[in-house]
C-alpha cells in the first residue's frame, strides 16, 4: 500500500478543519480517485503517515468508511477498500439514471443562453481531457457537466438527492472514464443540443440512454474483473 500512497499526491489534512472529518474526507478521495483500489489492504500506520496525523483519527475514519460502504473491516485481518458488487452498482446507478433523466428534462425547460454557453465550455474541457488521456481531469469535467445540468434544473430536492449518490458515481466512473470516454462525450453533445432547443422529452431520453450505457459499461467491467489505471 505504501507504494500507492507514495504515487498519490500528498493530502496532508488542513488543521483548521475538524480532524476526524478531514481524515475521513481525505481517505474517501483517495478511494474515489483510485489511489486506494478495491480490495486493497489499508494499514493504519501508513495512512496516518501519509496524511500527517496520528493513528487514532485514521482508525475512527475507517469505522465511518465501513458504515458508508467504502471500506470492509474484517476480523483478524484489518481494513480493506470495498469492492462494489454488480448488484450494488446496478442499484445506485439505476437511481442515478432516474434522477439525472429528470434533471435533464428540467434543465431543458429552464436553460438560458448563458447556460448553454457554459455547457459548451464544460463539454470542450472534457473533450480536451480525453484527447490528452488525463483521467483525473476527465472525471472532473464529467462531474462538472452533470452538476451544472442539475444546477440549471433548479430543483433543490433533486440536487440534494444527486449529491447523495454523487461520490460513488464518481468512484464507479473513474476506472471507465477513458474507455467509455469518446462515446460518453458524444452523448453529452446530443444532450446539450436538446437542452439548447428546450426539448425536455429529447433531453430526458438522451440522458436516460447515456446513464444506462454508463451503467452497462461499468457492470461489464465488474463481470470481467478488469481495471483501468
């Protein structure tokens, strides 16, 4: 595990933040971005050294991470990054598909010219990241584009629900961002066109198919046991 942490950018936690929360957030991000991979053994001392904290807040964070489904604590073995099952992914991504479809429909009804312009900028950011093979930037661009569609939808309850599933969606998406990339960003182009035309039905349909294809792609990856670095 030490090698993986060495390769990852240092995430020394900011002391002004509550230490427990800062450690929890830092470990969650290391899992999401793939620095700590599914099934990987987590050693408290190494994590504490990497984060520049004592072992106690790391131990507390691992307990919380287990409750949240990020980590498995195994008796007499220790902590391991959780490996999502196909069923877990299907359930979470299925809920995400329903929410994102409604989000796209509302966005098409509410979008202003400046919103369409911003969506175009986010789309270009993703296309550029894909061309450069920059996974971190690609995932960030994808997250930003979907989040902006949600903001244009202007529904606070919908935004809250999507935020609840957002981190794990990003976790699932990271290993498939490059192989799914070209098709996904072409679908984003279709989505933006539908939103720009104010066609709520078309926008919802494009988003539904887009999220379902991402779900199918991820489930196939789980079934094959492959990982994308």
